[in-house]
C-alpha cells in the first residue's frame, strides 16, 4: 500500500517540479521584456504578477502537496492536495485536486450516512516527499448513530494532540463537515460565525479567505481581502496560515492599523476606551468640528500695513453661512470661508484708501497681500482652521473647555478620562475616531498634491540626467546602432520609473484610508465597539463580510452583547448566522469546568461538545499571597515538564502582569492578550481578581479557562468564585 502511494506521490512531485520550473522561466522572460507601449507595459506587469504568485503558491505547497485520497464506489480515485495539478499527457485529467475545488468537497463532508459515492477516505502522512503512513476510513457505516458528527477521526485527533509551537497551522487536512459548510458559503452578504472556544472559528475564517480567493480570484484580486484581528499577538499567531495555503495577498491588520500613518502604541483605562467606542461619538465629533468654526464675540483686530482693521462678527457670520450653504465638509468649505473674509478685509482697506481711486487690479493686489499677512493667516486659522483628524482630536483631548462643549452629557470624571496633553500618543480606541473625523472634515489634499508635483519634478530631473549620460558623441557612434536617446525622452523615462514602482493590492490598501475591500473577515468580532464597526463598514460598502466570534467571550466594555445589537445599525436583519458546535481544542475535562462559568453568564449560547478526553483533570492550588511568585515559578516548571515540547500560558490579572518572567515556551499574558490563542497547558492565576478587574470579568474568566489543549491549573490566594470552586471540587 505505501509503495503504491509513494509511486503516485513521486509522480505528483515530478510534475510539480516541471510546473515550478516553467513558472520561473515565464517570470524571467517577462522581466526581460522592454515594453514599447502602454498595453505592452500593462501586459508585462500582469504576467509578472501572475508568475510571481504562482511561484509563491508552489513554494507554499511543496510541503504537504498531497494529503488525501478518495476511492469511489465506481472504482475511480481522486487525490486531494494544496493545489491542483493536471496531466498534460492524458487529456488534462486531474492528477491532484485543489482542496478548495468542488470535486474535493466529499473529502470533508462524506460520512457513513451520506457517503457522496465515496467507498474509502485515506489520509496520507508525508514527510518531505516520502509517504510515511496512511489512515483509512471505510465509509460503510449504515445504522451507526451520529455517523456525521466527526470525520477523519484518526487524523483529526493526531492534529489536536500535537504540541503547540506558538504559531497556528492550517487545518486543511482535517476540516470537518460543519466547518466546510461555512468555508464554502457564498461570497456575498454578511455571514456571522458564532462558536464557542475551540470550535475552530479562526481556522475556518482563514480557510474561508483562501477559498474565496480561489473561487473569486479575479474579483478579489482587484480589491483584496482584509483580515482583522484583535491585537498584534494574535496576528503573529495566525501569520503563517494563509501563506501555507499559498495566499500572500491578504492584508492582515488590527482596527488600530487602519488609519495610515497612525500606529497606536499606548494603552488607556478600559472606561476611557469604552467612552470612545460609543455610537454617540459621531455627534460628539460633529460638535467638535462645529466648535472650530468660530464667530468672535467682538470685532477682531487685524494689523495690515500698520493699520488696524476691524473684522465685525456679522461679516464672519455671513462668511460662515456662505461656506456651510454648499453642504461641503469642513476642510473643503475653508476656501469659500477664507475668500469671503479676505473680500471683506479688502473692502475695509479699499474704503480706508478711497475706493473710488482703486481699480480692479489694485483690489486684487490688496487681496493677495492680505492673504500673505501673518495677522490674516493667524485670524483665518482661528476662525476656520484647516484640520487634520489628528489635530482635531489632540486639541479636543487637551482642552477641558472643548471637551465640555463637545461632551456635555458626560460627567466631569468621565471627561477627565479623555483629557490628555497634545504631545500624547494614540491608543487603539482613537483610530475609529480619527477615521470618523476624516469623514466629517474632508481631506485637505493641497499639501499632498504639492508634494506629488514636487516628486514628479524630481523624477523628471533625474530622468533628464540619465538621458544626458546616454548621449553619445556623433563621431563615435555607429550609424547602424539605434541610439537609446532616439527611443526615449526624459519624460517617458520618468513615467516608466513611476509606473514600475507599483505595489501589491495589500500594500496599496494599507496606505489608502479610502480603500474598499472585496471581502472583510473579522476575528473576535464581538470585541469591536460601535465606532470600530462604523470604520469597518466603510471599508466594506458591498457588505461582503465574514464575522467570527463568541458573544459569551466579550471582554471589551464597548463590545457586543448580541450580534443583533452589532449589526442592526448597518443592515437591519439582512445577515445570516452559522453556528459551530463541536469543540476540537478543549478536552472534556477542562470544558466541564469552563461550562460552569459559562452558565453563570446566563446567555442563550449553546454549550459546545468536546470531541476528546485526555483523562487529566484540572487542578487548583491555594497559596499565600506573599508566596505566589515563588510558587508560581515552581508550578510553571512542573507544568512545562508535563507538556514536554509544548507551550505553557500563564494567564494573570493585569495587576499581576510582572508576577512571573516569560521564557521561550512560557507566555505570561493578561486574558485580553491571550484572546484567540491556545497553549498545551494553562495556569490561571487569581481567578477572583480577573473577575473583579472588569464588569466583563466573568467573560474574561471563561476565556482564560478555555485556552488549554491538554492541561489546566488554577493558582489562587483569594477564594475562588463559587461556580469555579464547585466545578474544581
């Protein structure tokens, strides 16, 4: 049996090597081309991108090229792998079927009750290019109860029991039927995937991204796919999954990454972040903008050529009305406002000089000089400043008066949570507000256009220098040689340089705040605030989205209580939900403890069913508070020995962040930092403190208890919460 499978796998790799070599040759040929027209340039770029992507896919597929085989009742076979390979010598019959193709679906959904025509499903275990073993399932299970619950049990349990490495791996070999149904759901519309801990929500979301890119390549290649995660630790954890599936063009980001040139690095109290996440911040920001469109209480004194001009409040009010009458955004209305003010100042100057003595040219000169006058510039900046979102928020946060004006409905203590100096940096909760502010302000692109023109001129000057170097003295030149200077001008060379510095779709999207994606996937979606949802909806105007999460795990104060609450403002009830009910990660022994805490939440969420049991019961240990650091270090060492080459997570209250030093295989994290991650063993420290640190403390404790794949321990000096104490007894 192994010899037969080895022969076939060797044949696959022989064909694979030929395809990879061909792609490399095609890429080299495309790069050597010198386009002589716009169409040729476009064709070369398209060919270069296509063959570069092919090579990336081949590199990803080399390890684990083929992992499955289907033997059908009609005596035909079908091999399943990471990519599709056709047999050119046999009328292009498939040698290997891409796991995303419809023909591969029986590998994931066939059961004894619904065989899909499959007689036997075989999982191939391959190391490098050598078949080292197979696991077979004979799908002749008529009359067996629960026949469609879990498929590929041997391969699945082997994957679940494997040691964790600190990086998520793909599950393409062990996708289960309920997961496959979600992965292959239609592209359009909003799909919510509700699932408890260990149900594979994240893996399903990432494999769905790969599936959609395969089935809608042309459509999604233009607009791209955005995958949003809760934090950078999570993004690092999942960073290898899509590349391992051959997909490298996806933009992966947190909400805090989605405003170009702003990288939030600071933290703030949960209560402050919750205020910033409220939906009424839309009106707050609109009021903050309106507060910067000022009308003075008394005439403004403006010095011009040693004369003091009095700008009356009534004139400013008329200019403001003219600017707002057009319905344009703040920054785009500023030229209208400024022009009206300059006209008024010009009239005052003209009246002082004698208007009858001045011609139109004289008035234009006065207006130009006024625009350059420091006092006028400062007055215009006070009356109607051109605002970036950064400036608007920094000045709002720094001014108690502006905060009180924009947020009169908050208490003084709540406003104090937002108050901070102008030089202060940004937090993740600021990014949705910056994005919203840009929508209210409108972009002032004058500086950007000037910079683009300057760079264009620099490129042109560089190209002119290149052309000068290319000129050859006529006495030396061979008349038969077509001179480069006769083929290209400096302007053409500059244009070619500009076009050649193209970016990938993901890179361009990351730099463009207004970019809209073909599909958006949000993991831990229950954590997003109302303002974060507004930002994401602007990135997905077509409402093609996959949202995965578990409202029972909501830890953010501004997060979701229900999916209806989250989505109603944006699409009413025009969304669909699928639920993952099988827990693949958390052993039954651990889940029974976590479920006791889940029931305390009183939610309507279905408890998940664990597919395996380890026989290792969770343990708890009470220690005096003063002994906690030393005992914790000792216990971590013992647990690390128990998990062998695996990983250990020590989950602590934020106030005990420094209780233990992390190491290569021991991560010391708060529950928020651990969200979405998994470890072979977990020690939860001071559960009562985790509960007390937040109004979402019960949710946080539930999250902490469900991060382990093998072993769970609880260490505490304070008494355990009642539900947890009873479950551990």
